[in-house]
C-alpha cells in the first residue's frame, strides 16, 4: 500500500516540476495502546507509529516563493517565506504554515522549496494525520536545508504548530510519529520526555481499528476544556497537598478526599487521570510478561473511564466497545485519541477477525445507519527518509 503511495507522490512531483524530488519523506499516523488524555497531564502514555503514512517529496527552488501541493485534496498554496505567517480558513494549510512559523520563530532562514504530499492516513479518525503532516513536513525541511533539528525537537515544534492552529494538545501524537519503531510501543514519560520501547508484536492477536465514521463537532473546544479542568484539578491538589506536583504522585485516596472542594467535573476528570496513569504502568507490565488478556482488560477499563468520568465518548463509540465486550475473541477494546468520534482500538484473537468485522459492521449500520470503517494496522517506523534517497 505504501509503495503505491510513494510512486503516486513521486510521479506527481516529476510531472508537476519536471524534476526528480531531492528528498522523499514518509511520516506515519499513530495508535495509542493506553494512556488517553494523559500526555498533557504529565503522566505516561503507550503509543506507537503505524504503517499508514503521508509521503512527501521536496526540492529547493532557489527563490523566496514556496509551493506546497496536497495531491489528495487537489489543492495547493504558495507562500513567500519573507512574509508574516498567518492562520487561514483553509485548515490543512495551517498545519504547514504553523511549522514554517515555528522555524521562523526559532530563527531558521529558509529558501524557497517545492513540496507535494499524499496520504493513506484517514483524516478525522483519531490517527493523528495532523501530527504526521507537521512532523513529516518539518522533517523534510530539516533534511533539505540541513537544519540539524533533533528528532525530539521536531516533535516539540510539531506540537507547537498544532497549538498555533488551535488545539492545546500534548506531545503524544508528534512524539510517536517521529520516534516510532516497528513492532514496538513507546512508553513516554510526558513530564520529562524520557522514553523506552517495549516489544509489542502481539503474535496471536490482530490490531484492528473500528472507525465510527462520526466526528462530533465538539472536539476542539471540549478537548481544550478537559485540559483546563485538569489544570484546575491539579491546582486544587497542590493547594491541599503541597508535596504533590503532578497527578502521577497522587493516589485515588488523595482525590476522593477532595470531592467537596472540587466541582463534580473537575473531580471526575482528576480521578480518571490518576487511575489511567496507573493503568499505563500496569499495561507495560502486562505487555512485558506477554499477558495480553490483562492488557485487554485494562483497555476496557480505560474506555469505561473515558466514557463516564472523562466524558469524551459518544453513543457510536460506546456501542462498538460494549458490543465487543461480550465477544470472547476480543481481549481489549476502547476509544482511541481525543474522543467524540473517530476510532476504537481493538485486540482480536487471530482467526476471529473476519467474523467479528462482519457482525459488528452489520449491527452498526442497523443501529446508526452509518457504515463502519475498518483498518488493520501494524506498528511501523517513525518519520524517515525513503530508503532510495
Ligand atoms: C489528541 C491529542 F493531540 C493528544 O495530545 C492526546 O492528548 C490525545 O488526543 C488524547 O490522549 O490526539
């Protein structure tokens, strides 16, 4: 699938500019095994890059003017790098502008370039196509102009670009897109940005994403609101327990004791965060000891918490997870990413995938009148130059 995408991108480049691209970059989307809404709460997360990517082709063009083409959208824009960078109504261009803005803020002087890109990461499904766009684009400019930006800084600058566009996200998506390694999940300490890889080849299980094919409009504002509620929560905790500096140092008992001084929402969000941080630690132990059943159980618990305490689920996602809960062959299932639509991540015993896909699709269509989309994913490598470069 990715070879086709690479051929399409490079052929388009050749046809448009009459030259062969100088740099070809592949930048993946991500999954997250567990640790949702935890990155901006200074806890641990367990994501991985996947084998769905954006392919970029770049060349310098010896001018001040740069041209960036989104092949799949049949859309493009030109930008004079000397001009101030501003947000526009054309959303995809803002991620690219955000990256250029970051480079300018950091004092990098770019010359003009041409860039085309094409993707097989579904957009709006919670697979972080925006992080892949930011990080892949920045990675490409880093290579093209020898900027010497380190991988973790590419992730951080990608995150700042996303903030500039309007989502006050954590570091998980950009970090996993840049730092992913095939068949490994990354345990990221989002407070220190220390990280370690854990083997995750899931020999007897398939990683399948069920895409609810809905995107509730609340997403951006609700996401930012959750973050503010958690900030309020940790401020109250610090006031009452000065020795505590972040949620990871709290026990459930700490939060339970603060029920009277927290608003009901802040209380529920805080409780979820403390429990979810502990689940990530347990999930790593389960993974390392090959206890996939235990890992799956934690995933179900995460969904429950996201639905009732964090309130970022929706009827469609709840229906998928609740349906799969009664299936022996599904060891774990939960909504993945920011919520309010997008995908569930599911661990399904090999040999049962087709039956479950068929049954769930039928039931989903019958219940909501919406077609379920399904993606089989493998854990892949982070952003890199294509090997032929
Ligand atoms: C989105 C954000 F971009 C991430 O930083 C993370 O908070 C995630 O939602 C929820 O875990 O993907």
